[in-house]
C-alpha cells in the first residue's frame, strides 16, 4: 500500500448515491481525522454549477442524510472548502482539460477516481482522463455496479477500463463488502476454532441466504425495469456473501489470497439449464398489497405498464466442489417483502445417533441452527439443544439460543456507512474488499446460465401480493426438500 490519494475525483456527483452515501461518508472520514491533509474533492456532473452552489447542495445533503447528532457546523464548513465542482460531459474532451487544471500539481500525490455514473460512461470517462493526462501509476479508479448486464457486456466494460488501467488500479465496488456484518463473516469463520471443522457437507444440511427489502421501485424505473432482482441483487451482493460463506480459508487477509479463494468457489457454482430452472428457481413480481401496515401499489402500476421483470427471485444452488457436494444453498431476495431483513442461516445435520430415543415418545431433539443476521439488526444466534429441567425419567430436550448481539457487544461504537470503509480502502489502495475482474465474470457466467434457462423455458414472473415473502412457488422450492424458509 502507498500513501493515501490526496485527491478524490467523483463522477456522478449530483446523483442520488453521491448525496446519500458518498458525501456523508467523506464527511464522516473527515470528522474522524481519517482524510489526508490538504485533501481535495473534485465533484463532477453534467449540469453547469458554481463551486458555491454545489457546496450548498452537499451541505443540504449532509443535513438530510447524516444523523442529527453527527452533523457539526464546524466540520461541515471545513468540508465545504475541500470541494470543487467541475461540469464534465464525457463526450466533451475540452471539459476534461478544465478538470485536469483543477488537479494540476497534485497528480503525483495520488488520485482516486470514483465512477458513480451509468456504466455506458465508464469507458468514455476513462478515455477522457487518459487524454487529459490524469492517469498515472498511482491513479486508481472505482466503479459502481452494474458492470454489464451479462458476461459479454461486463467484458466490454472491463476491457474499456482495462485498456487504460491495470487491474491493481481498478476497484469494483460491491457495497455489501463495506458492511461490518459482511466483513464479520470472515471473523466468525476464521477467527474461531469451532465452526470451520463443521463447515462442510459432513455437518451442514443446507444454507439459506435472504436479502429482503420493503421498498419498491423507488423511482428507479429507468434502471430497474429489464434488469430485475437476479441481476440487481443476486449477481453481486448475494453471490459475494455466498462466496465468503463458502470459500476455502485464505492464507492471509490480503487482496490476492482472499479473492483467489472467492473466485474458485464462484466458478464451482453448478450452472442451471432450461430443465433445472423450472424446479430450482422462482421469479416473482409484486402486486398491490400492504407492507408493514401501509397500502402499496403493484410493480406494473408503478411502472405504468405490464412488465416481465422479476422483483423477487428464489434459487436453489449447488457448489460442485469437495467441501459442498450435495448441500443446497437456498437464496432469495425481493422488493416489497414483509420486512427489511438480511440473514444467513446455516442448518446443521442431525446428530449421528440419538441416545435420547424412547419408543413412542418425542424427545424434542432438533438439529442445530446458526443464524447470522446482517441487517437491520446485527446478531449471531446459535440454536442448541438443552435438557428441559425436571425429574422425568424421559429426557426432554429444548432448543435454547446462544445469542450474540453485535449491537450490544459493541455499543457505543458508531455504525459506519459501508462506503466509509470502501472509500478509505480506495484512497489507501487496498483491494481486499473490492471485486476482481475474474470474480465478476464468474458471477455473470452463473447468472447467464439462469437467464438463458428462463428464456428457453419461457419462465414468466409469478405474482405475489406486496408484503409477502414472494409467490407460493418460492415456499414450495424449499419445502419439497423438507426444509422451510426462516422468516
Ligand atoms: C443496490 C440495489 O445495489 O442495493 C438496490 O441496486 C437495493 O436495488 C440496494 O435496494 C440494497 O442495499 P442495502 O444496503 O440497503 O441493503
């Protein structure tokens, strides 16, 4: 790692992500003294705007999106002075020259570029930077998703950027990797002795990963329709979580070691076919209903026309390697679910032989379950068997919970925005929590097999009323195997 970049250049600075996440994160880093001295933020968007007008917008966004006790006038005024605004249209080379002037004399102290724009602008922006002489050996570039809509288009995006930047300069963002709870999966697996010996097909019956959201389209019609839940959530966030849960132990916590292991497991995902998608996948789309007591409209009504885009997907996946042979991974995500809830459930197998069995009597013996709640609560719960107190000759077992609330254990520590971690790592040049090109391609390869299968099998979306965990076929997907979703 080198000295942190002294300049941060943000494209898409007037967009929603910048206002909600990127500026509040930069502000928090400044407030905690984590930005280099003399740090400069050059914000760029297509609209013409003065520095001052833009700074006002940033301060308004900070007031809106930071918790009230976090916003401090003094820090905000210091933050303002760090920001300059430069209008840039990716198609106009002279505007890149003006941008270069803003950064003049600072390039050798490191430049981190952040692309929060539609991916069609990634390559032209990179070219504009190159033509303006802004790409040096210590220039880094971060890209938001989506990186393509399938393997072929993701290759195009990566080729466009890869022609001008080396892989160790490219930081592909998956904001789930910036979440403490996702990083904590590494701590849980590799910082404790008791899980790893059991973390395989010998002891695990199945795994569930759920990422439920209560929101609907949120005005993102132009992006979301035609994309759908599989590409929007599974291709990136869910597969990243899955890879961390299932990878082999990396030799050390460094970008190459960790990402080598992740890519290996992503490549071991069993491709789906037109035949297997029929039983191993469910596509759903929300219709009107009620979410947490509020009446909401259906997807097609929000869109203003019928659509075959899925807002819910459930999958039964297999990883074809030694460790995971035969273990089903049930994955699901959707909008307009009953709760915003992300969690991983590890269902262990029953004990090999029950010593408690008595003819004609139930003993209460159940297999162990590990539940890792990623959000909104943050906890790890292990359901274990315990003897119910009493003098009965017949032992009665009951499930009790070993409950680790991370919120309580780390009370008093501020919960950080995922982007704080990611921006800090980008500035420092640490790629561990960013997605490497081969990972993106392995992810798309598997997703493409599902999309192709859906097309070939002509699988249409099944309706579900808002406020439910998807269509009933999603329940059947898991229940026919004798398991059920943990809601
Ligand atoms: C984004 C998706 O990547 O993640 C959105 O495009 C989704 O559709 C969001 O709402 C969920 O992120 P989080 O952090 O709120 O779980």
